[in-house]
C-alpha cells in the first residue's frame, strides 16, 4: 500500500522529468544538500542542445564520472585496522585444507588480503548485486551523524552491518551502484597474476557503465570479451523476454599473454560419451571398422537436440587409431601442387582437389597413405581427405556464449540443499567451464560476492575432473536471511550459513562420484570472520588513566583474543599464505606455532616466560620469521638480547614482536 505524501508537489523534479523526455542526454545524477543522489540537469549540455554554435563550457574529456567517484577512490585507498579471526567450529578440515571462506564485508576482506595474495590469484569471478532499485548495495562510508539515523530507519542493522537498501523511492541510481563496485574492482585487480583475469556477471542495466568502469580500472586494451550467459526463455516481460546475462571479462595484462603465447582452451563437451560409444562398438565389432562407423553414426542420429555430443557428429568415422573426422586435404588458398595418388583398393589415380594437395612433397603424401592417415572414398572418383582424430582435437578455443538451462541449475541446487534456498542461482557447470579454460591445476580462484558459493562448487568439480588442486577463496557479507524465507525456516539465519553448507554438501556429493585419481580431494575450507583489530585501544588522556587502563600499556592485546587470532593477524601483516599448514608444539613449557615448518614461528606467551634458553632453541631451528608477544619476555634484558641471539644463530631470520 502506497503512503500519502503530505506535502505539495516537487515542481523542480517535475520539470526535470519534462527535460528528460525532450533531452535525455542532458539529465545526470548529482548529490543534493542532504547527501543523497538525485536527478539533475546538465545545463552546459542543455545549452549546447539548444545552440547553433559551440557553447563555451568545461573542458571535454573521455571519462566515466559520477557523484561519489572520489569517495569510491578514497574507500579503496583508506587503511583499516581489522583482523581475520579463525572459526574452527564452522570450518571443514581446518588443519589440512587450502581453501578459505571469509565472512564479512568484502571491501574489508580485499584490503586485508592485499599483502598475502598480491599478484597470486589466477581467476576472480564475481556476481555483484544488480542495480534493480530493490536489491541491496554495499555502503562503505558513513558520517558519524548518519549512523544513528540509519539504524532507526532500518537502513543499517543494530550490529552496524554495511548492507543497506537501494529502495525505489531513492531511484535506480547508477551512482550508488558504481560507488559500491568501483573500490572493490580496483583492489581486486591488485590480486591478479600477470596471466590472470576477472569475470564479472551483470545484466543489461549496468553493463554499459561496468564496461567503462573496467576500462578505467584495467585499461581498455585488457578487455577480452563480453561473454553471454543464455539461460533459457523467460516469460516475465511485456515487450522483450530478456533471457541472457553478461560475463564481462578483462585480463590483468594482455601484453603478457601475447609475449608468453598464452592461450585459453577448454575441453570439448560430450567427448566422454563418444569415447564410451567407441569402446562399446569395439567390444561389439572388434576390428570391423565399417560396422563400427555405422554404429557410431546411428548413435548420433538417435541423440536428442542439445546433447553435447551432437556438436561433434562430424567425427563419425572409426579406424584402428580411434574416432576421426575426414578433413579437407587441399592446399589452403589455392594454387597448390597437383600430382598422382593411387586409390589403395582400385589402384587408379584418385581425383585431385581443385586447389592442389595440402603438401608439396609427394613422398610425404605417400607416407601418410601408407600410415593409413588418409581417408579414401569407395573408389577413385572422390577426393580423399586427411584424417583428423578426435583425441588430437580435444581442446578448443572457448566460445563467448554459454548455453545453459537456468532451471536445471536451480533444480540441482534444490536437490543438493533439500529446498529452494536461493533465487536464480548461478550455474556451477558454466562456471566450471570458465575455471577450466583459464586456470591450471594449482591456481587460486577468488569470489568476493560468494552468495551460494557456486564458484567454490565449480572449482571442486573441475578438480575432480582433471585431478587439479585449485584453491578457492570465498567472501560473503554477514547478511541475514528473511524470516519468511525457505532458508530461514530450514535453520539458516544468514547467507554465509547457507553458503558454507552448500560447499560441505557439494564436496561430499562430488567425492561420492567418479573422481580423477590424481585429485587430493580437498573439499574443506578454513572459516575466518572479519572483526576489529586484536590490538587494544590505548589512547587515553592522563586524567582518564586508572590501574585497569595502565595494564593496557603492559599488555596491549584485547583480553578475548586467542593466540590463534594473533597468529593469523601476524600472517596477514607479514603476507604469509593463510592456508599454510600450522603445527603447535610445547617448547620448554610454552606453546609455539610453526607455520609450514620454518616459514613463521610464533610464541604468544604472556606470562613472562620467554627467556634466552627458549629464544636460542627457536633460533636453532632457523625460521624465516619469528614473532613474540611483547608482554611475554622474562625481563627487558631478554627482549634486548633477542635480536643479537638470532643474528648470531640464524642471521636470515626476521624478528618482530607485538
């Protein structure tokens, strides 16, 4: 039910609407006095529309601009003091897995991960919220006076979550969406390897502006393709049924791809079905290749339209080497050599291709014939062909169009999760194709709008298919599920709860099926939650100091933080991979962490028990890095001597304390 607006009409906005009807290019977005985005008239542009000569105005330049762009840049560059706190209880195989799941605002997550994953990620896929006028957007900067108002108005949760509505009453503004996505894109770029790429899903609503934004962040020369995700016909429009979405793809460095001659390839669909039929026919007919060929062609004819193997039906011949396609044997472009080749059965010269033979060397052609690599017709009246074997052509250049029935993805997820927990989920099989075409077996894949963790599912599927050990990093904000939703009724109070459960079930499902023998079957994940810094605030005026506050200067760690909390913050600050194996051992009665043996050694004892004997024992292990808690040293002398001990026993070790 609409509410009555108990005030007079806003004639200015009515006039702007009239101008938009006549000159839509003269309407832009600008911030009002209250800081909100509103429609406004670009008077310089309007003057030009109404003039018969060039009107003086601001210097023209090719750029993307919007109200809030400078705020977005500031949001990307502003440092934060936060930490990733491990959650073993919600993790799967915490001690052995290489995968990560981070719960919290993805802008914070991207900032925290910059040092650790700088230039190490091969693929980023994101499906950010579409700008529909109803969907949520992330809001990253609040004036202190706004927060109370936004909590009371329902735009901000009591916990201070940064998830706010972009209601229709506020307009479907492009500026809000761009301000949200721009800093995240800029930070994501830093994480990509030189041969890496980012894929961003979007609909037609923000596609033009997304392209301009990506051009600005990555450079127009690094644009690869607008990939189209055709998900089947929708009957939800009075005019045009929009049945596709886009995946905008940009490389980190196209020049690097050219220099290294890097190509993207994916395995053709339907190969396994063809090979299965080949093995069946071989068992049935033995070496009767003619009968095997007819059997394969009969199978092709029986296939329903849309079956993957239907795309390869031209590979419809069989010989002792396998399934092959009879390909053109003529010289490309014409003007090739013409010489006599005898038919192997009739012993008469075969018909020569009009463009000449594909090789100028008759001896080489005879070797191909002798090796049974030339396909002949029944007699000499037809031009022979060269045999192109399917096993040699398994890889192909990826197409820019993905054809997938969107209902099938929903059906699979419904079966996996025992209910419709997500509307319009992305298709894990499509994303598996993207993972396959870009990544190699040890690469890292990141999705910082994880949603239902379709990306994690696709990585698991591809690893199971080719024996790879790709790793995923999922990031999902702590968004609550609606109380009337199926997810909430099923016990999932937040989107991250659903997301993690999807990974758990997907992992079990994939492992229960056929898997590549080389796969390590890592379907676990370490869960981290973004929290305030582990370090206590120690900024007090002299009059505010009391005995409790003075203790903060002795131990500056918050009392609710565990040694493992401190360890992962140190790993972040030092740029150490958060997925490395960690062991804890008791050394002289003190708990000591060893990250990947000697990558990092940490002792966070806070009882003054760190003495020279312990320091010397740790130095004897020659770690690359070592860290102590400032409050843990026995006395000042030990703290002073730590550096000298390591300089003597392990000069390569970098020593720090917190």
